[in-house]
C-alpha cells in the first residue's frame, strides 16, 4: 500500500491534471467517472481494536482513497453564517479490490471532537462526493487503584467524571513496551509478583457506517467550501479509545524471616505473618489448608501436632492489606520422622535391659542397620550407621536422665567412636533433624545399656 500526503490545493490540481491525461481511450482497464460513486458510507467501518477506518474490498473503479483530518472555521455560505471543514493535508492510499484498506487513526486526539473527511478517486481522474465521520470528544477520566487484601488482588476503576465504577471488561490495558489488550485478561497475581505500571483506557468501539444516518444537528452541519451549495453528510461515530490513566501495581515484598528448627520440630512465625500447610512437594503440590494466623508470634510446634500433616511443606508470608500485597512466600519442606523401630538382628525389640552390643534394624529405611559395640578396655562406644542418614546417639550415665545436662549427644553419619560411656550407661538413638532433607528429628529410643 502506498500512502502519501498532498498539501495545498495547487498540488492537488497538478495531480488531477496528470491523472486526467489518462482519460478513457477504449481500453477496458480504465473505467468511467461514474464508477467512483461505489465509494460511500456503506464501504466504511471503524475497527476499535486496531484504531483504524477500514474500507471494504471489492469497490468497482476506485483507484485511491483520500483521508484528511478537518479543521473547522466559521464563514459565510450563500450569505449565511456556516462552518467550513478543510483538510490542511490529505493522506492518499492506494486501493486494491483484492483486499480491504486500513487507515490508521491512532494519532487522533480524543480529548476534542475529530472530523475525518473521506473521498475517493477513480482511474479516470474523477472524485467521489466527500463525506465526514465525526468522533466526539472523550472528556471522561479514569482513576484506578488495587485492593491487595484477597488472594487475587482486585483492580478498582472509577470514572472521575461520573463517579461511577467501571467494569474491567470495558477497559483495555497495556504495560510498558506492549500493545493494548482486554483488561479482563490481566493476570493480577503475576503483575504483583514483580510490580508494574499498568495503563488503562476505555475500549474503543467497532462500528459500521452502513446503516448510519447523517446528523442534522446544527453543530454537525458543515460545508466543504464557501462556494458549496449544500452541506456534506456527517456521520457521528461515537468516541475513540478513552484517555490513558496509569495505575501502579505494587510488587510483593521479601519473604518473612521465619526460622525452622528441625531438631526441636518447631517453626518461628514472626508477627504480621500467616501460614498454611500443603501436602506433596513444592514441585508437585497436593491439597492446601487455609491460610491462618493462629500461633503467629511464637515458635509453632510441628512435631507431635495432630493438626499438622506428617509430611509436606509449610508456606509462610506477610499478611496482605488493602494497600499492600502479601509478601513472597517462605517455604520449608518437612517430614516428621517416626521414632526408630529399633530391633536387634535376632528380631527382639531393643530395650533398656538389653546389652547395648548388637546390630539394630532401625527402619523405616529399607531395614538399614546401626551397629553398636562397647569396649570396656578403652571405654569407647563404636557406632556404625549404615542408613545413609544422620542419627543422634545419646549416652546417659547412671543416675542421669535423657534430657539432663550430663547426657552426651553425638551426631553419627557413617562410623564414630564415642567416649564417656561407663557400666550402666544407657544408649539412645534418634534420626537427626536435617534441614537439607527437611527431616524433623524423631524421638529417642533406647537400644540398650552398657553391661
């Protein structure tokens, strides 16, 4: 498609003279001047999505379409006061009957009335009658805000002129560097994750002039020139897209400084946070509990809590308000390891009365063993851990308790020699808390005593 701009009447006169030199000579590839009348309002529509006037395909004899944005001046026509519409420049578009023609109107200022003049030229140098399309000024202004207090933040838009709420399905939106899209398709959760400047406008409406009636309102009656004998038809097409307004979508803040104690089986929940439990894993989540603030501001007990799933993960975030989104989520995987099923290799369950020397099956890890032996000659307890996971070994001397300061705890993964055991000392084991695997330490089980 060729687009050109012609300025001033003299230049147009020269072009018309050149075109007239191609007058009809009997060659049927040229047409008569009468054929240009196929260009009329019925061939024109406005596409809101592309902000363009569209001339339909298949018009007989039309060679070029002329479009000019009119300026209106008061003057005299036939001795009476009147308005004259004049295009200071005409844009010329090649017209092909094989496809429709699109004329961009996105640069028009919708804050004022716009009148677009249209006419066509045939290959014989004849012009069609001119008609006008009027777009009324759009004086409405929008004001937007975001309510962050729900899981899916809500965009609220008000027409500042009418004070009425505007439904997002009536709006277009764009971001920096993007084109316009339907505002009802906005992914607010995604925008909040990173923050964004969102530009909004009232959608332009598409229409066809085929059934339109020329306006007879006094302020819509215009003439082409001082010498005109009758006004040109003006078809009022409504408004283009509304004025842009910008809404700032705040980004979610950093995740809270929560701390998970895998040995104690507790999680510290800072004030102003909420949390929920999710089964499965972060890459393959299952069901989720509702967000709650119960126990916030304390070390919340995970281990042994009947209200907590035995495995999964906990999500913790700062609570959303109307004016600020919830924060990023802090995630802790966890698995509450059951107390070891400590059986001697003979199959008998370990107990305080057993001699500690032996091989113990400590499932549920595929019947892996922990071997314990005591040497009275040097007082060392040798522990060989075959499970591949860390186990804590606690030696409790006679007269002491499991939690007493005198008890000695050693983490064993592989083989370790532990001193401090004496005759009568009891030996306890448990699966260690392991943040790398999300394991919460199990309870201790006694595997025997030093005899």
